[in-house]
C-alpha cells in the first residue's frame, strides 16, 4: 500500500514519465510489489517556500511498516527523483513520512 503524493508548482511537461518513475522507485525502495504502489501528482499553482514561488515540492510517503531507520536514504532518493524529473532542487523539497496502522488503511473492501 505504499502511497506517494507529490504536490508541486514545477512545470509538469512529462507527468506520465514522472508517475511511472516514481511508482518504480517507491516499489524498489520499499521492496514492495509495484501493483500495490499508488502515486498521486497534484499540481499546485500557488506555492511559496522560503519566501519564493520558484519550483518547489511537498511529498508524502506512506507505507505500512515504513522503515524509520531508512528515512534519510528515502529522502535522498526521492529528492534525486524530483531533481531529475522536475528540476526541483533538494533544498526546495519537504517530505513527510508516515507508517499508518494496518487497521487504518483500507484496500479491496477490507483493511490490511
């Protein structure tokens, strides 16, 4: 159930390429089957970070059993992906990591 939400004011010239690359990256990083990975891309026309409206991004990565000891590695990889795909530098990105309880995440008419 890994879910990556990407909110950005960067130009989305290749949104499909970003979605595919992000899905593959999250599956590889977390060792989860890609068939369970969801990626949401939300254009944000008005975003100000550090007093500037130049391209920036806010990401949320949620996954059952998210390895807290690996968040620095996850952050580095996701920031690299945003730089490669969107041209957003790492110092213009915030990432929130979350590991919900299994009973608080639904799928296919049930919970995990």
